[in-house]
């Protein structure tokens, strides 16, 4: 599961870097399907980071890694 998550996050990286941001995989709870990530760069504190997290990162991870139930950002 971790390898698939990292592959999807790698695909998202260019979009995030265009805006000066990034994302880092922190933890995977394989029992619940909850994935924890850390927003990086300009994504930290950005008012649109929640939209990026839920509408972009979480949506794509759920699409390609069926075990994912939610993605949360931690600091």
C-alpha cells in the first residue's frame, strides 16, 4: 500500500511545486485506511490547502488506492 501511495503522491508533486508547495507521507493506518500527510512549503497556512488536501490529494489517493478512506494533514 505504501508504494502505491508514494506513486500517486509523486504524480501530484509537479502540481504542488508549481505553487511552491508539496506534500509528505507521514503515516498509514492500514486498519482504518486513514493516511496522514504533512503539507510543505507555501501549502502551510494557505487558505486553499484544505481544498487541495480534500479535493486533490485525498480524491486521487482514494481513486488509485482503494484501501484509503480518508487523508488528514498533520503539522
